[in-house]
C-alpha cells in the first residue's frame, strides 16, 4: 500500500508571507498531482509533475518533484487571502492497472489579510 | 472548458436502501474513477473503469457496490444496501490518454445515510 504524508496539516500565515507544503512517501510514484479543494467541492487540478527533479511554476506557486520521485513540494510566494484553501497531493503509479490516485491528508492553508 | 458533472449534489437515504450516483465525464476521457471522502478524512479510491470493465477496485468496493457506463456518456455508482458508514462525499473523476496521472474531478455527491 502506497502512502503519502503531507505536512504541515494546518498553516496560518499573514498575507505576503512565503510558505512551503511537503508531500512525502517511501514509495516511488510515476507522477504527482497537486489539487486544491474548497469546502463541499471536488478537488481541482493545479499541476502534474512527471519527471524526477521537475519544477513547474504557476504564477506564485512553484511545484517540485523529488529526484527519486518519492516526494514533492509546493511553494507559494507572497501568499494572498485568495490562496486560502485545502491543498492535496496525489500520486499515481502506472504499475496499477487502473492508475488510481493515492491522496495525502491535505494541508489546510489560511492566509490572513 | 469541459467539466465533469455529478447528480444529485446531495442524496439522503435510509439505511438499507439502494442509491445510484450519476456522473457525466468529459467526453474524450477514457478512464473513469469513483473516489469517496468521509468528512475530515482523506480522499479514498474506490474503483477504476476502462474499456467498459473494472480495471481495479479497492477493499472498500465490496459486493454492495457496482459501476456501469450504460450509454457511453453516463457513469454510475450503485450502492445496493446502504450502511451508515457509507455516508461521505462521492467524487467521479476521469482521465484522458495522457502520460501523467492527471484526473479531473466532478463536484461530488454528498450521501447521507440515516
């Protein structure tokens, strides 16, 4: 069974601060997805990283996939209140016939104005 | 931009009743999934479906659960005899023929079993 551990679980910061969320596993993943989920809604895909060491940027968000494809990080620069939400990482293993996603427990971010 | 839709948004049922949750995936997707999320817990995989058959299922997906893609557009999850512990958000997701694991999720159906 593959597991993904996210840290921190909760993060409360002031507007303008930087933050990093981590997603770690002892298993290798074929790809790693980052989602954002609002209360009562489905996860919305932010990015997919596939290659070990890959870095992707989405405006103020920077995503990195570890060289060994076991971990990933999400860095937000100059956080804004609109960044408040639940951030989820989810790993995919092509060895599974169904390409199911294994989700981390999430990081709940609150950005105070 | 195309999106996954799910109906109903909220379903309340009595224990022991059958429920059918419906999803319309994005039209060019090939792989389809159901996940569930019990309040305050992780999103959990239930089942994946490809080429009109189940490709993988989790331990949660027991004999009380079934899936169908009856008409090439709808994708349904049936729970034959609901239990209290089936109360959760149920998400449908789909994936195209891509190299990554990117799956696109619907807004979910909140199932409440009384």
